C-alpha cells in the first residue's frame, strides 16, 4: 500500500475520519490536494465515505485561477463526485482587515470551506497539508519565536471539523502517488513569490535539508504536538471550569490562573482573550501575555490594555477580559508604542 492511501486508512481506523463520514475534500488542484482527492476516492467504496469536492477561488491570479477551478471541476466529474466552489476577493478582504495576503487568503478560504461543508452536509473538511507543511510551519514559528502551539505545527483535527490526514506523508511520496496513476496537477506561480515568509523558508531552508534532516525535524514536531495535546487535556480538566464565557466579557478565577503551571496560565490568558481578537490576528502578543502573567502572579488588583483593543482587569479573585472601551483595529505588526497598566491607582507605562 502506498503512503497516501495508508495514511487515509489509518485516519479511518483511529477515528480521525470514521467510516461512513460525509467529507468535504478541499482541492486546490495542486499536487497535495490531488493526491488527497484520488486517495480518498479509491478508499471511499470500502470505508465507506461520502465525498464532496470543494474548491475556493481566491480572486487573484486571473485566468490561472479560473483554470484551476475548471481543472478541479473536471476531475470531480471524472470521479463522479459532487462539486462545490466559492469565489472570494481575498486581496480586498486582506486590505479591509489589515492582514497580510497569506492571512487574508487563509481566512476567506476556511470561511468558504465551512460554508460549503454546511451546504454538503459534511461533518469533516479534509485538507491536504503534508509533512513538509508541518516542517515549514515549525521553522516559521522558530523564526518568529512562537510558543508551543505554533511550534507544534498544524493540528491533525480542529473543533470546526477540519482534519489533516496526510501530515505524516512526505512531498516525495505524494509525487510518487500521482506519477504511478498518471495524474497531473496545477502549479501555483505565487509559490515562487519571495515576499511571502513561507516561500523564503521553503527556498532558503527546507530545500537544503536532506531526507534524514526532514525526518528528524518531523519527529521533533511530533513530540511537540504530543506535549501540546497533553497541555490541552490538562487545560480542559483543571482550568476550563474556572472560566466563564459571557456575551461581552470573559470572567475567570484569578487565583486559579495565579497558581497554575506557567504553560497552563499562558494558554488560559490566550483563551480568555481569543473572543475579542481582530479577525485573522492573535488576540495579544507574547510580550503582552507575559506581562499579564507577571501581574497575575503579583496577586494585586490591576488593569491592563493589550493592543489598544482588549482590556484585562483583576479585582480580588475576579479576572475580567473584555473589549476595550475605545478599541481600535489592530494594524499589521501588532502593538506599537507603550502599553498602559494601572496598578491600584497608579498608572505605569511598559515598553
């Protein structure tokens, strides 16, 4: 059995995509998603999965993007599978939200995929992220000094039904799968755009790594992912019961956060702030989060405003997080200028 169908069979066996699941396959037309499409189609009669093919046109690359859409639609017809598509203006959405082109495209893509999943009645959205994608994400996170969640790479499953069953499959194995079946795929010219961080990582770092190095990094990411998952379980058991999510405010027991292990406290602050994040942006920077943790550890009342957007306030055992009264939309690059903190009746500037 080849690597692609083997990974998909294991996904079925361990419940990532249970037998009988209606699946929306996210297919761009690139090599990875074409392998996902044909691998799932080969297994569908025996799993049995109900498959729908989905394509998102991002509104850029002009006729090339139109040809991508037509290419995927033709393969769906060839396989006798239902086909759905959505066209979005990712560039305009990126400008509107103050996001990078990559972040804007990702936001509109997942929004469109979730919309199509509802239309198709699919309970899983399968994407074709593979081993090299995990390595790239890890290397990017290291360059940006990311925390555990980002260093561990993309999750195999998400709460919105997105699953990534090919994370253990290498790019070489995907190309071999396609070659054996005589399958073509589309090439995205924007992958050569060196203004994008991921493309620079791919050219300057990933391209220099041999197979042994790639496997070693993948094993490291596996270990980080296991630690992240353990942390998530601990959070749900020990911290989540101390947090209440209201319509306009999140309230937590300050003493629970104060006494929690550092990794759990970091996750708690992030989770409390997440409902108030600007679309496509993290709710606060790592530096802001560490400042809040130090204030919590101090045990005193305080008021802290992050990114001129989110207000954090402690009074006795009550830790409140809400949108700041004069919230401004975050610009690219997060915070600029000093952060305002009130300790008791004393205001200080940090930064």
